[in-house]
């Protein structure tokens, strides 16, 4: 009787997965349940390294859960990405609120997303860290399929 080899997900493969992402306390922060499965190419830049590492070596139909430390997720929090700005330096039409996202242009011309994290009468503190930076995350992943497609989800 001939042996059958089952394909496993490898770098360069385009895959379709369902997932649930949880904080250390078990609270769900993201899930494909509502919006449907996601498709990406392993080794691309569409999803975090830790999620890609979970999928590598999985067979279609397999489900597994693993912890992903900050260095393989959204990085550690960086204090140099938190800045306090005098309100007098803000545009007159800007009325920031804690939690509001801002698009900022850096001196090098690059745009970054930052959040207002604190406000006083005279200052506004903005934080350009990813909201999940510094978090150890757990992902439960089901590999639905290894697709025969062109790579998807690459950074533009």
C-alpha cells in the first residue's frame, strides 16, 4: 500500500486560517469568527511573525494554540515612542481626546499612527506604540487550507 504524504504549511505558502487571539487573562482581543478567515503568505508582512510561526508545519484541518511573546508579536513598549507635546504647539482646530488616534508625520516624512494617552491643561501625551505592544498573546489557530495562489498580503 503506497504511503500518503500530507502537505504542511511552509514559508512561501499562501494559507487560509481561522483564529482567536487572547490576552494572558483569556480576554479575546481579535478573532476571525465575525469577519471570516484570513489569507496570507507565510514569510510575508501581512501578519505578525508569531502567528506565522504557529502556522508553519501545520496540516490543513489542524488546530493548535500557542503563546506569542512581545518580540514575535507587536514588540516591546518603547518609551521613545511616547511624547508629551505642549498644547500651544497643536493646530488651533485640533481638539484631542484620550484614546483618539492621530496620523503624524515624522521629521523623515514617514507617517505613523499614534494615540492620545494622557492630557493635562497644558500638554497632550501621544503614544506611537502599537496598542498590543508589550503583551504576551495566545493564538488558537485552525489551518483551513494551503492555497495554490500567488502570494497575498505583502506590504505595499
